[in-house]
C-alpha cells in the first residue's frame, strides 16, 4: 500500500472524560441509592480527542482540528494527547465539555455532564491542515467543529479518503465521503430523518436482522451520496453497504464478552481511517476496524490506562488464540495457578485432516490446555522436501487456532521443537503417529523438568501425503 501524502487529520469535538470507579455493596441511609467506595479516578481525552489518540497509537502523524479553550479542562486535555497528535485549534467561546461517569463493579451508575461552549470560525492553520491532509476522519459529536469546516471537508472528500463518524445532533456527512460509520441506532434515526417516504422493513424499530441493517445502510449511502456505509452492530460486528447494491458484506466479531463498549465506535472509525489512509479498500478497512474495536473493548477499553494509547498486537485480536511467547507463558501460568496440566503437541499440520483433528482432540483431553507447536515453512521443507509445505505457516497457524480444542499455537524454525519446549516447559508432550517415546528427541527435554511424553495414533488411512497425491491425480 502506498503511504499517504500527508497526515491523518481528525476533525471533531473534543471532551474531557472522567471515570470514577469503585465498589457498591450497600445503600445510603438517607435515600435508596448505592454508596460507591471509590477505588480509582481516571481522566482521558474524549470525543474526537480519543479518536485522534487511537489513530496515533502506531506513531502515525495525526492533526486534530477541534475547538479548545484556555480553561482547566482544555489544558488537561492538551497535556494528555500523545506527542504524535498535533493540534490545529478552532476558537472556543466557553469551557470544554466534561463528562464524568461513576462506575461500580464495571458498570456505569450515573453520568454527569458540565461545561460547553460555541465553536468559532477556522483560521489559517486549520485550513492549511485540511488542505494538506492525506486522509480525514470526522468524529462528529454534534457540538460544531465539523460544521465550522464543512466547506473544507467537502473539498477534501474530492481529493483524499474521508471517514465520517456521524452523530444525531450533527449534520449529514459531506458528499463523496469514502466511508460513513453510524451505529445501528443512529442508522435507524438517520433513515427516518434523511430518507422521507421510506416505509417498511428499514423503519421498523424492532427489526434487528442483517437484511434490515444492510438496507438502511444502502439507503443512507444513496441519500448522502457517499462511497459506502458501515453500520456497526456492537458485539455482532458490522455490515458494509453501498448505494443501489443488494450485495452487503457482513463482518462478524470472532469473539465477544460482557465489556464496557465506551470508545468502541471511536476505535472502529479511527482504525478504518488509518487503513484507508494507507491505500486499503473499504472492505479491508471495515474488517480491520471490527477486529480492532473488539480487541479494544475486551482488552479493557477506555478503562485501561494504556488501552487508548497502544495498538493491540495481533495476538490480542479476539477470535485468535495466543501466538507469541509472552502471551502463551501467561496462559500456562494461569493454568498451573489453578492446579491444571499444560499439554503441548507438535507437527507440520500441512493439510489439516480428520486424523489431525482426532489427535488434537485426544491430546487436549490429557490436560487442561493445549499448545500446538508448528513447524515453520523452512522447517517443513527440510523435513518433507521441495514442494512442501502446501500451505504457508500463517495459514496453518490460523486453521489450527480455529479448532476449539486448541488454546495456543507457537511456530518454531528448527527441525524439532526442543528449544521451544524448554521455553514453555509443558507438563505433557504429545506426538502423533507410529513413533516410540524412546525415539523422540523431545522426550529427553521433557525429562529435564519432570514432564511426560505420550504418543497418540492418527486415524488409519489419513495423511497429508496421500491427500496431496490424490489431489494431483484428480488435476491430471
């Protein structure tokens, strides 16, 4: 992908977000309200400030166009923004909005809003920032920043990718925006407000089907004259649609949970904007955005001290098992802490077949977690000869990670996994095939820490070599 010709410019309304968290175990004596024993207080940039911080997690140059003043909340936000986020300020008459949440046991009890002001006209620095943008993300919170530079945004949409995260209190996105990202509730509201005369499935409040969401997105894309609309569906993922198209793309979340979703929409839009800025397609942008938003939420989201500062590693993406050694070590430590047994199994797993699946399921039954050690491509070539592997390591690891019996996957480049096993120190090492324990070099390594080596048979008549031979015969 080609690099953008300028920075990513984030346009929108910045806030100061505060979380007061604690534990609530009793009611107040003077009123039937919970008493929160405060354990921590956190402050962070909110609104477009959070979106800009998320976009800059990988060190990307980001310019934030926003209204900010000289009050204490404004100064606090200035100090919190990452160094790679540069401000292009719109004048603010008033004070920066502050949103405070009181949380008990991970759930919000009450939110208090204070402050606010009026956004002034853009100056030369703001206009230069938008003129030199490589891509633009509009994080519209309906407080006036996007409206103040609407003409400049309309011009930018004709030159560079523009991602628009809309708000019911804001104005519609400018024409030719590359991607618009309303959530499902906003999409329903926008259809009612912006698509008069539409009736039936798209306006039914209770219709939560994917077809209804995709129709709403397609209608909005046509009405707004934008490239595509991604309707975000929380822990269900997102639906990507275009105008006059009955061919939506559904991007599900691989794994979810009961987590605080605050900031997920900002993470989604920021990730999509960075992918488009680097030359990606809308489908790629939305796919990456779904993964990143899910990882952000399940990783602690805005409640995590570093969650809005750091880009999630591939191993943190929901739906994938741990693949890096630190994460796998953490898994093994957690299993042992509760008295469990760590099992490791190994092989090339070039074409995963029924024999492999039975072997891995049986291996998992011997303990409480299963780590699969997979030969690298170079290792497979040395062991199996030219033409192998049939599938690259990245694909083999991904397929193995999709099995319910597999808890982690680790790749090794040597002919045997002895060095990797010494790193992981499993309690049990399992090998499949017609081996004897005494013939396995890994067995000696397991004895160093008191581990056990087992051999489990594959299903008769199933082998990668035989499958490859049959496939080659069919092609002829």
